[in-house]
């Protein structure tokens, strides 16, 4: 799955939520959510299955408090499709391959870098938070116990995480400027991912499928 062209992965991750909202509910949402979670539950990607379920659970709770069961089912399946598609995309799409593919097409390198940085931000912040927790534990901080103790520990963990993230923004900005990543500059891809004919056909097919479903829904 990771060997596919980045644009193909983006097309699949965009087509599933689009079809979830276009197709009639709840059958359309059930089908797209099933496909999204099957992709996420495939071999090598199962670690992202539980985060997707946990992220989608609050939406189901809020919808159930505000709407009846049928409306909750219709909207909840669509939101679950969106969550599962994004988690799947973050798991299979390598940011460096996306940047190389964008540069090879001659598109904006700035937009590609921003999107790639967004995908890589979650695992990077998670690893940094783990290091901060270990460092604070060595200093005697315990993030367990009463609610007040947990709140004090949260402040001691969140402040270094935010400050380190802001510091890294400055470092990355200087590094990107030194490498010539400025608006309007043309760059040469070093190792662009191969874009096979079959994948281009699949991407156009997904686009036509979404358009056909939209036309049928409006008509």
C-alpha cells in the first residue's frame, strides 16, 4: 500500500469521505466506513485502528445527545469515514514522497511542504512528549494520583512541549530558507515516485465515480 503513488493515496482518502456524504444514508456511510476501516485494519496498519475508533467515539456521543438514532447513524458513519480515511492516509503516506511527487509535477513546493509537515507533526509531537515525560519523571514528577496532581503534571508536560515546538518552527524556517525553499523557486526532484498508468486510471475513475454519484443525487 505504501508503494502506491502519493496522489493515488490522496485520491482514495478524499474519495471515501466525499462518497460518504454524497451517497444516501445510512447505506452509503456504512459502505464507505467499512472500506475505510478495512483499509486501516489491513496488515501493518492495525495500530491506527484504535486511535481512529477513539477519535470517532466522541462524535457519536454528541450526535446521540442532539439527534435521534437514524440521524446519528447517518452522520456518525460519515464522520467515522472521514476520521478513518485521515488516519489511514497519515499511516501510509510518506511526507518525503509527497514532496517529491509535487515537485515532479511542478506544483507549489510550499503547499506540499505544509501538508507533509501536518502529516508528520503527530508522530513527531508524540515522540517528543514521550521524551519530556521521561525527563520529568527523572526529576521526580509523577503524572498519576489525584486530579490536582494530574493537572500540575499536565502543566509541567505541556509547557516544554509547546515551547520546543515553537523553537523548532524557527529552526525549520531558517533551514528551509537556506535550502532555497521560497515561493516561485523551481526545484528538481531527486527521486520522484513512479506514477503508473493503472494508478492514473484509478484516480480518474474515483473522480468520475464521485461526479456520477453527485449528479445522481442532485438529479
